């Protein structure tokens, strides 16, 4: 009779990186045409293993060489378009998640180009005196190929490509709970109505 020894390896558990890689492959390698979409329901598989949406998106930037664009709007086709010939993206998922939940329409969203553990990310929402701003419970982070994007300012999270549109690779649905940073509100934005 064989006796089990506590140090004996029964089978190695996959690392978080391996779990994220498998999850990404499951969606990126499907035969489905168009932009691959990952819903909140599908993300639950990662969250149940202790992997946040932020962890997953940061992993994609670091390991897949992609960039992220957050929007409160769902894009129905396969292109991210700009009427100003400027497409903005980020290599930091916290920024993309924040932009997927908070709109800059009629307000000023203030957040740093550079942040780390010593200088944490804080979103400051400057609103008109009425305090109105647009925020969604759910948004979207769009994944784009980083080719042709320039890092401006250098070393920051911001990347810019001067084109009318870029092709989307994937869309990841977000929710308010995915943005784990402080949000402060100020009703100090000058109103144009005078």
C-alpha cells in the first residue's frame, strides 16, 4: 500500500498567467468573424479564480502587445473611428476601464499621465455647478493592435495614432466594480451659460 506524502506533487495548478493565456486563446482563436466579444458573464470565469478584469487587460498589453481604448459606447462594427484623425489608446488597463465608465462630455476628467504605487491613480471629475456628469454601470474596453501608435507623452500610459480609424481586435465588457480607484467630484467647472 502506497502512503501519500504531503510534499508529493499531485499535479501542478496552472499559474494565473496560464489561466489568462488559455482564456484569451479561447476567444481569439474562434472561427467567429468580426470583433471577438467577451461579456461580463464570460469574465466571471476569471474572477472566480481571483483574476480581475484589470489583471486580464494588463496581461494582454504586456504579453500580446496590444493597446486598449475605453468607451461608454458599444461599437457595433469592427472599427474605432475618429473625426479628428486621432485615435487614443492606453497600455494601462486602469485608464481604459475608467474611460469605459466615465464620459468626458461636458465635464473635465482629471487624471495623471504617470502613476504608480507611490503616486496612485485618482480620478477627479470636474463638473458644472449642477454637478451633472455621465457615467455608466457597464462599458467597453476595445483592444487594438499597437502598430503605428506613438507614446505621447513619452513613458506615459497614452498612445496616439493619427488616422481616421483602426481595426478592433476584441471588445471586453466592463462594470463599475472593475474600476478600483478613488473618484472625487468637484462642481467647479465654469459654465458657458451667462
